[in-house]
C-alpha cells in the first residue's frame, strides 16, 4: 500500500527509500512514515467535502502521532489540529501551527491548560462538562476575551469496536449526556454566556469504525436535539463536529471504507436533516487520527533471539516491543509484517514475534508466516503510524525509537532516538547523608 514496494533486490522500499538502508543508517527499532500517503489521505478527506460544496474543517487528531514535523506537515496540508493536553498544545505552539485552526479537547482540562489555550488564542475549545464550562467562562471574563466553543455530547451510539476505545455510549466519562437533560442545560448556559460563543456540538462515537451506520445515528440524535434548542433557547448550531474514528486495514480481515465514503454519507444525512428541519446547512468538522497516519507508518526491527519449542512454536524476538507498540498488549491488536531485506521470498515457516520487555504479554504478532528468518534479518511491521510512537514508553528503561519521514527518495529524521543519558535526565540522586 502507499508507496511501499519491493525493489529489484527483493528489499522493501518506502517513499523511494530502501528500508534496509534506513535501518543501517538510523538503527532499529525505527518508525518510517510514508509522507505521500499522509498527503493523499488528507486530500481524500478534503476533496470529499469540496465535491459537495460543504464548508468543513478536517482536524488531525494529533494524539495518534505528534511531533513538530508532523504538526508542520498537517499545517502544510491545510488540516486543523485537535489537541487534548497542554503538551500537545505546546507542541503546536512550538511548531508555529496557526492557533485559529487548533481545537482543544479533553474531559479534564486543567485551569492552567485552559488559561494557556485562551492566552495562545486557540480557535475552539470543545467543552466537555459543567466544571469546564464555568471555569472557561470565568477565565475568559477575567481577560475580557470571547472564545468559540463546541459542546461535546455523548450521543449514546455505540460503535462496534474494542471496549476501551468506544466513547459514544451513555455510560462514558466524556461529554454531556442526553438522557438526563444535562445537555440542554449546558446549551442554554453556553448560549447565554457573554464570553462564550457557542458554535455547535461535537460527538465522537469510537475508533477503528468500518461502517457509516453509527455516524448516521449520531447525526439523527443531534437533529432531534436541535429542534428542542431552537424552540427553547433560540439556538441553532452552525458547526457539527462528528469526531474521528474512521478505520484502517491492519490485517487482511479488516474492511474499512475509503475515507471519502464516510464523509459523503455524513454530508448526505446532515443535508437531508437540515433541509427537513429548515436549518441552514451547518459546517461539518471531523477529526481523523488513525486514518491519516496509521497505515503510513511502518516499524523496522532487528531480529535477535530465536526460540524453537518442538511441536509448539517458534519465537522470534525483536529489539522493541510493547515499549514502542502497546496496542497488541493493550487491545489484542493484530498486525502484519515481512522481512524487509527479503520481502520477495516466500513464507515457508510460522514465527511468533516477541518483544524484548520482561513480560510474557509482550508479543507483537502471533503466528506470522515468514521465510526462514534469523538474526541477520530486519522485520517490517506495517500500519504502526497511529498510537504507536504516541504511546511509546520507557518500560524496562528501553529508549524510544527514532522516527523518519520518507518521500520521493529522501529520508528526514523527525524525532531522534532516545539515548541512555536521556533516560536519567530527569532523575535526581539521593541527597548525600549529612553527618551530624
Ligand atoms: N476525536 C476524539 C474526540 C477522540 O477521542 C479520538 C480518539 C479521535 C478524534 C481520533 O480517533 P481516530 O480517528 O484516531 O480513530 N489508543 C487507541 C485509540 C484511542 C482513540 C482515542 N480517541 C488505539 O490505539 O486504538
């Protein structure tokens, strides 16, 4: 997929760059991003809106993968940016990302984070709860600064996805729920607030979604509410943010829709509902993370130990694992991979790919068909671009990998590899014993 191909020496190439050379130059584990594929995805989302002539924003959900270069690329691609913490906001500021295109999410933004966002001149805050509504109003009033907001609602739509990553059910820590009527109270409060400019509502129904049904249901719910808001508070939203969650193909069995399909369906129902209720067509905002960067990322590992258990299984260990990809351990996520240096050879064996962390659950792939592999080989694991580096950690004091962008035959290092000295940078020694 993307610009990945096998060159005539049988080696995996991405963005016109030989991955075997990348591994030699930058070391392993290494995250390699196919920039052309990110560009293509961003375009597909944007083109789908343009074709329907609907005002829109496509905000990159930066939690999927953030660093200065990624934010600069997102800016260049005309994407907005969804941040969920002071740290992501700080990165956006450092990347000189235009603040008017930054949206701030989160169910427990701190006062300091809200102040930071207001002072940075952020474009929009997606308010999650009454506490935040009150504090944000106070912060803006103190500064005599008016800010644009959306209210996050919990539409009670459950997307078919892993439990840990579905956020749309009624029983969720996110957003104002519909059943108790708190959403009406929130709309009224926000709409009447002098310093808050309520643009509309936000809903996010889950992640790694393969159908449009959930989005359609969410839109239907929202329009039921809009009717009430118009009558009761004379409020009509001018923005509907329908969140992210568009799935990607990690393994053969995954069946995502082309990204434009999700957008077309959303536009279709919103248009239909808007005209049925006599509402000016609202702007539609979306927040894809995974579908922008997920399959653009590949991780290269060096293979080390091989353990053969007769009649049971062959374990191949790599020089990373749950420290650079938590998803298999956390969500039983599945991946596919090949030998980058012998990508043309037929798979004759089955290996289970183990990470190097001191934990039995640190397995990256079970039963991967491969050619007979050994410690001279490089394993490429596909589709690691979203929530891979972003959730990387220093468990077992393993330094985090480097990240390179590749495009048109060039490679750029965008995050350098952690060194051992980085691991102790924040550590403070025990105070010296003071002798009495
Ligand atoms: N908007 C909101 C409000 C979200 O909560 C999320 C993801 C997104 C957008 C982007 O969703 P995406 O398009 O990337 O599916 N760590 C998990 C995924 C957690 C998703 C959290 N929210 C994983 O590795 O699968």
